[in-house]
C-alpha cells in the first residue's frame, strides 16, 4: 500500500504541486506512502524479528507521549518568555543562539537545538518509565 500511495502521489505531482502548506493530493499520498513504509518497517522490527534493543527507545518515548508533547510545548515557548535584563533584555533563546553562532552554522545550530530537545525529553520519558510512572492526560 505504501508503494501504491507513493506511485500515485508522484504520478499526480505531474499535474498538481506537492505542497505541504495546502495539503495537496500528491503531498498526502506521498507522505502517507512513506508513513506506511515506516510503519511496516517498525512492525517487522518489533513483531517479526523482535529486536528489542531497537524497539526499547521507542517504547520508552511512547509510554508518556502526550505528557512529553505538552512538556515540549512548555520548553519550546518558555525560553522565549524569559528575558535577561543584564544582557540588554534579550530572551534566553537569543542568548543561546548568539552563543552557538560563532561555533556552528545556522543549520547546525538548529539541528543541535532540535537534537537537544529530543535527548532531554527521552531522558524525562526514561526516568518516568523506569519508575513505572505513566501520566495519562
């Protein structure tokens, strides 16, 4: 089904654009096709081959996924609201960005910021999973 969706999406892309913002028909088929392939891969890894070391991080991350999603919103918005008066009223995000700018390109800084978030939230998920604490929202 994933291959069929991808083929149909790329065929339709000849007649209309692949546009994420508009959720065009080709975009839906292409993204759905890739999602089906990823789902099939995960099913094979988890259920057929039972490779638990590969599945464990995802199991931990998914155990409190809604709580982590809400927490990620806080961590994504709160640093913008915190301003440091001694730094000219700059937000915490601006100060972090200025600190990373000499060492990293803008793309590398953005990637490192995103990876930092993923690692922080996985550690929070892991701590909750280890204590068998599952927060239901």
